[in-house]
């Protein structure tokens, strides 16, 4: 089960609805993907590599940016712009919007036949996989309901402890203050006070 406080509530507070929250949580990887690992992955899988002389990107994915044959140019441009930033060290697919963008792009690449299912799986393995890939809206609702039920039980128990403290302070402590009262005397004092 997903955790309401750490996974759902921050997204709620950011204004996302349950459908969006489920998509974000299901899309997120366990950890961010290192740029170096991603570049090696693209090269080893013959998807994209830097030209040794010009340092420009070449391969199947850069060709899609130019040709836009499958309508994936915008997502790929965003990815390669990020890869080209000198200070970028990771693609943080643990958070929105990068988690959903990565899912949409990889699903589009798979549907277009530009990557295989094995490559899609290997891409996500770079970030430790998607631990909550099967999360749906009902999981978000269940997480919230479980949290609310837990909070209601905590409030109920706190209320009983408060009542217990009041009874001790108002009736029991005064009744035993003399040091000689027995249980029957304390019970009688409680009943008389209630």
C-alpha cells in the first residue's frame, strides 16, 4: 500500500487530483537516473550517441527529433536538452513532471517501435524500477481512507486518555490524598462526583 503522508498528501497539497496522483506515483522510479548511466544506456542500445568529433547526438532518437515521424520530437527534445546541460547530473524520474514525462515518452517510443520492451524495462532499471507501477486511483483513495481512520482512532484514544486524566485529577487523587482511603471510598467519591 502507498503511504498517504509521504506519497499522496504532498501531491494533494500541490493541487493534483486523485487520477493525477495515481499516475505520478505509478510513473515514479525508486531513484533518480544518473545522466552518465542514461548516456551509456542510449549508446549501448544503439539509440543515441555523441559524435566523437562534433559531440552532436546521432542515432535513432535524434533522428526522430528531426523527422518527428511519430510525434515524439517534443519529448525527445526535452530529454536531450536536459542531457546537454553541463550541470545536469540526473534525470529525476522520482518526481513530477519528470516521472510522468518519462513514462509518456518511453511508452510512445515503445508504441512507435523505436525501443523494445526489454529496453524500456532496462531504462527503468537505471532508476531502480517503478516500485508502484500498479497504483491506481482506488489505491490513492484507500491510502487516504486508511490514514483518516488511523487519525480518528488516535483522536478517540486521546479523548479517552484526557477523560481518564480528568477523572484521576478531579476524583481519584483528592480521594486518596488522605493516605487512608480504600478502593470503596475512591469508587464512592468517583460516583458522587459523576
